C-alpha cells in the first residue's frame, strides 16, 4: 500500500497529500499498520477481530482494532478514530488508547455473549442495511471467531478471506468446537504455543489457498497465500 501511495506524486510520506494522491483503507489496514509500527518499536502487539458498539446505536459493527501488551496487561487500542469521535461516541466517550471491553468485543467474547443469550446474534453485523447472510448473525460471529484466532497467531488475514469451517453453511454444526475455541482464545494471557495448537487444527488452520470475497472482484477468487505463510500452510 505504501508503494502505491509513493507512486502518486513525490515520494515523501511526511508531506500533506491532496485527495487524488491518497489511498483509501479499512479498519484492518489501520490496525495492521499500527501493529507493524508497535512491533518495530519492540512493543508486543496484535490485531483483534470483533465488533464495536460505538458506530451505530443499538448495533455491534464488525471492526478490527489493535491490542498491545503494556503495564502487565493487554490493552485495546483504536488506531482509526480520533479523540473527537471517541468523546462523542454512542453510549458515552472512551479513551481510544484504552478501549473498554464493553465498547469492543473481540471474536471470542462476541461468540460467548451470543451463545449465552446475553446479546442477540442478529445485532452483530457489517452494517444493519446489508442483508448478505455472511455479513451478519451466526455466520459473521463464526467468521470473526476464526479470524481472531488467525490474528492471535500472527496470521493476519483479510476480512473477506474464508477457509475451512468458514465455508460450511450450517454454523451450529460446529457449535461445540466453536464454544471450546471461544473459551481457549478468550483468555488474554493464553500462551501462544497453546493458541497455535488450535490454529493447526483441521478446519481452523489457514491453508495455502483461501477463498477471497473481496468487494474489488465480482465473485469469489481463489488466492494463494503460501508465500505469506512461509509455505507452511
């Protein structure tokens, strides 16, 4: 993405750029950039795939933010919004450098809240007006739970990538497995080695080839991610 930006005008990342020389990105892009910079500075960081309550009143909107290890705990960081938005956010303001768990639910927490009946699964959506089944409810909750596992084990996928059990139409067929996964990945101090055991399981493991439902293409596209995985997938 930086290479594409630098091809648009003078190669200077610090200067102000007119709109025609900029590149649009989504929450995942903001988060991956932030995590990359944090890791470069020696700060343990990882993306978290889940849902934010501060965009649309009454809804939990799919979102990706960062999590950093600092002062003996994992802290949620919102790298996309500014302080002004956070002050005026629906349901009251919050600190974007320490997002409360009530304002952002990572995949495991969202899955458990829906399964326990604490929250209505139909409130979890990409956008309330989007009717595509895979963008809302149980299909979305399963997707974000598995995507969050990939992020926790440093396999940061695009949000429209699918593989394994994500391609199965019946979510509750795997409910028992997903309940166990949500419990295992919901513990913030869970050792990475234990998480990697989960990410190596059939149906959860990111394979060499995934299916991308990118909005940039008219239909699903098979994508070889072997180079990203170091050919270990």
